[in-house]
C-alpha cells in the first residue's frame, strides 16, 4: 500500500544517510520510538540566498536551503555503542525561482 509522500521522503532520507544504520530509531531526532516523533521538536533552519552547488558535475542554482539537525548514537567499528550521541545536519537545497515568477 502506498505511503504518504512525507513518510516516503523521510524513509528515503533515512535509508540514504551514511551516518546511521538506516533504521529510523537510530537517528535520535527526539526521545522515544519513531512513532512518537513530534515534528515540532526537530530543529530546522531556513535561509533564502543565492548560491551554486555542484551535484555530479552539474551546477545547480540554489535559492533556499533547509538545515535539519539530527542526532545518532555513536558506535565503534563493530557497531557497539560508545555511550554518547553525535549531532549532524542534513542540508536540503531548493533550486529554481524560490517561489517567484
């Protein structure tokens, strides 16, 4: 059965994240199991700016970006928890006219 687009996008981002095991619970966005994540507790910064990002050799004109903070449990090379969390950021750039005409 198809899932809502927001859930599908979230699943894709989690599965592509090289800093986690791909399990939603390991991202540690907020305390509690994934079903209890409150979107209001996820820290997001938004900025309008003109920048160029190169993706696979092609220049993209970025007009707006989101920086999403997340945390995960740090593990050793064998996957054993080291007893602390690491804070990282996911940055999403939006290309185009930034909603303008």
